[in-house]
């Protein structure tokens, strides 16, 4: 029984599921918008919201370490992604109390008829 176990499984083992979510988070930070399935979008939305909230505070080195652990390893690319989140993306949401992302349905995928969504940062 799966009582009180949250989150979607996507038919993947836990390590592959974590890697999938990390990749989606990284892509969203790098490209500012991504197109993915609705289920994946609903799963990463709270994760990116929490990362942006932590980046807005930017109170300690520990905040950056926690964000780095969420989005990937220890390479130079990962450091540039963390720096982008803290210096470019988070300052644009200082006055906003939440709701940093927007999801809009874009259609269905031809192969399996999965609903596709565009996830992007709110700019207004």
C-alpha cells in the first residue's frame, strides 16, 4: 500500500527519477522555459519554487550548498547554474511572495497523446 507516500513515480527507479527531476530543474534555470509533460511539470513546479525562495534570501553559503545539492553535482557548470539562480533569476522575484512559474498547456504529444505544457518564469 502507498498510504501517505507523495510524489509521482513516472515508472522509474528512484535514482533515475531523481536524475530526471534534476535535469528538468537545470534546464528550466538555464533556458528560462521548458516544454515537458503535464505530470513532470506538476512535479518540478514546487521544487523550483522552493529553490527560488531559498535563493531570494541568500543568507549564507549553506543556502547555495543546499541549492547545488538539489540541482546537481560539483562541476563548474553546476556552479554557474547556481550563480545564475542567485544573481539573475532570484532578484527579479524579490517583491513577489510566491508563484514564480507559469504552466500553460501547449498540446498533446503525437506518439503517446501525453499532454504537453510550457513551464516558464513569470515576468510581469
